[in-house]
DNA sequence: CACGGATTTAGACTACTTCTAAACCTGGAG
DNA sequence: CTCCAGGTTTAGAAGTAGTCTAAATCCGTG
C-alpha cells in the first residue's frame, strides 16, 4: 500500500496518474481481479482512464515483477499482487480465488521429470470453501 | 480409438456422424486441442460441421466424463482425453501441454487446509521441455 | 408418409484482449 | 517563451473465444 509512487519509480515504471490509479488498486487487493475489474475500480480515481491503458499498465507491471498474471479462471487472465511463489484454491461455487501459502503444501518428485526443465510450478486446487 | 461408436452409446451420448468425427479426433490425441483445433480436424471427416456443434459436443462429452476441460493456457479452454487424475507441464516456448502421470509427483499437506474442501487438485508446471 | 423430438446449422451476439492512429503531455534546446 | 521529440493516453476498430437463436434437417414411430 505504502508509497505506490516510489514503488513504481524504483521499479522503472514512470508513475503517471493513470498508472498510479491502476497500481493502487491492483497492488492493494487480494481478490485476483481481471483487467475489467481493475478498470472499473481505477476509474473511480481517474474517470477518463481507458481500457487500453489498463491493459498496457498491467502488462508493464507484470514485466517489472509487481504483479503476476495467472491463468486459473476460464476465459480470463487475473492479476495477482502476491508475487512470491504460492498455490491457489478456486471456489467452484463462487469463482473466487484464494492464495495458499507455499509452505502449506509440499510437492516432491520433480526430480524424476528429466524431460522437463521446470522453471515454476504451483498446485491448483478446486472445491468449496467451508463457511467458517 | 477402438470403437468410438460404442463408447458414445454406452456413455449415453447418441452417436451422430458429427459427434463421431469430434470424438474420434479429441479422444485420439494427446495434444490438448482447443475447440477450434477440434473443429479444423473434424471437418476433414465431416466438412459441414459447424462451430456450435463442436462446442455442444465437447460440452456433452465432458458432462459424460469422456473428456476433461482444462484451464491452463491463456484465454482458451483445452480438452484433455486423459480423464484420470494427472498433472500438467506447459512448455513456455511452444505453448504445448504435456501430461505428467499422477505418480510422478506427490503432494502433501492438504490436510492443513481446514478452510477448504478440496475436491480436486493438480500441479501445473511451466518451463522448457528438454530436447531429447 | 406424417409427426415430434433431438440434432445441426449459419450467423448474430457477447466478452476479453490487442492494435491503431490521433491527441496529449512534458521537459529540454534554442 | 516556443518548438520539438519522446513517451503516454485515448476511443474505437479489429481480432479471437465462446454462447445463443431460430430455422432447417434428420430419424424413428405410429
């Protein structure tokens, strides 16, 4: 949340008002928004913001490691402000995506996969979130 | 590939020429095709086949457990004829998806996830396939 | 052979994403 | 101060994935 302006600058992304509005929303939520959701929220701060700018900005933030696009939900890319390794749980009833800490699961056996140079992996779980 | 006709019938899907063409292709490949790829291939056998029929048929095959839709590649659903549990490896250079046997990996720790009722899970890996 | 239900079809339509070309800053050189 | 050049933003067009609709077709039964 802190100083988004400085965060963008130090990541090498010139901080324009539009980019700040996008970054403030996407970096401040854990809800895995789609580009359109980011557009809707960021427009509250910057009403002329265009769809193209949102896509450009999200792509740029991703290139600079500030968000991570994820292919988990059907038909859309969602953006995750949580950039360290972690797993995901998808609630099939609501479509909501939850982050699962890396340490909650342990995966072994990758070493047997000689044919593949695995650069990254994650466990994707689906089911229902228990009401608590 | 055996008797697709019987396979459809016994799964409760009325085997029409269009459905046979779709099923023959999608059940006979390990390439995780998209609906459009299935359309292109199945049209060789059945040139009047329409896009809508391909979507309808793939949905029906999925409902009857003969294929499994997967959300792994950006922006598209791919269909996997391999319906038992398994993991996936995505080659980031080519976009190709490879099946990884269930036994090749072991995941532990799901039990700590009290908040979630995990009905299904898989490991999704990304990287480069080694040329062999 | 007519009927009715299931199936197929083309094309319209929606959603998501990328592209394009014009407009718009903004900051430095003259 | 003015002009220019870069980068940025914009609306809308275009491209791609998938769904929907209504008419046409097919097929088994009476």
